[in-house]
């Protein structure tokens, strides 16, 4: 009968690895694009790279052909030089130009709906590695939601107040929520204060923003701009404006809004006291 000791050891190792994966969050972050907007920006950069490669290689072969016609061939060293030139061109232009990741300030200034969605997705992708696994999963889902929202915003007058509030949610509040979290030292993000941790607060806030993005998209699809404006005023009240909102530092002992995971503004505290 075959010895099953080795098989048992393999099963135990696999079980331990699975347990460790679950302890780490049970999730492996995707390294690709979270939405069509950011994917489109990357495709445009790759199109430029391929165009530059083709131009460079074509120019070198054209120069080699002209030289060969003038000097009755380019010889062995000419062929080797051409080959090295082609390799260098492909190597260089496969990395340049770089994909330009927008700064958070760039998102605030973006008025075009499709550009805002694409740039926000690209910015979010570069923050994903710093987020806890549950928040990163929400971020991946947000990519699809932002794509749908961008399509709806294309049919809305940019000057409409509702469109401005949506841009504020996507271009200001969402990035500010993540930026406030990443400013907290990594070793303090799981430290519990006032009944919660920065990791948990971030996940709750992103979850609520994700629901709001989905709700806004549905209302835009139905043409309910007036209702959307009312909802956006609620968003501003709920999350605070982008410049004032911040996740609590681990050493802060301030009262927390358990729903949004952010410090209560003074107005909210007075209202709660009543």
C-alpha cells in the first residue's frame, strides 16, 4: 500500500496556507484596471508607445536602405548596428511615455465627466495597495460603478447643481477619504480607539460612498435631477466637505459618527445632544 505520509504533510501545509490567507483578509488585490475609464487611459498611452516604436523602426530601416543603396550594401556591422538600434527602440518606447497618474488636486479641477471618472479610477488604482483587503474589494467594485456614473453624467448639463455635487462626491470626497486614511502611519491603522479602527472606518465610509454612487447613477438614469440635488445635500451633511473631512488619528478621542466612520462636525454634535 502506498505511503500516505507525504500526502498528509502536503494537505497540512495547504491547510495552513489557506488559514493564513484568511487571516490576511482572504483576498489578493488585483493589479489591473478597476474600470473602463482607467483602462482606456492606459490603452491610449500604449497606442502612443506602439506608434513611436513603428516610427523609430521604420526610420532606421529607411536610413539603412538609403545607406545600402549609396554604398552598395551596409555590411555586417551595418546589420548589427541596425539590429541593436531596433532592440533599443523597442526597449525604450515600451516604457515611454509613462502613464501619468493624476494628483488629487487634478481631480478637483476636472470638469469633463468621462475624464473625471477615468482619472479618478487611475488615481484609485495607485492607492489600492495601501488599503486593507475589505476596502480594496470595495474599490474594485467602485470601478464598475464609476463607469456607469460617467456614462450618465455625459447626458447632464455640467452647469446643473446636481452635476456639480456628483463631481464633488467623485473628485473630492472619495479621494479625500482615502488620502486621510493613508496619512495615518501603517502600524497604527489597526489600533482601536473610541470603539473602532482606521481600517474599519475606511471600509465603512467607502461602503457608504459606493452605495451613494450607485444610487446617484440610478437617479440620473431616471432623470431625477431634483431628487438628486436633495440627496447630494444629504451627502454633504453626512460626510462633510472634502477639505474638512478626515479619518480620526489613532490618538484622537473625539466622538465618532458610527454610520460614516468620521468625526462628527460641531453641528451634528449639537443636534445629537438635543
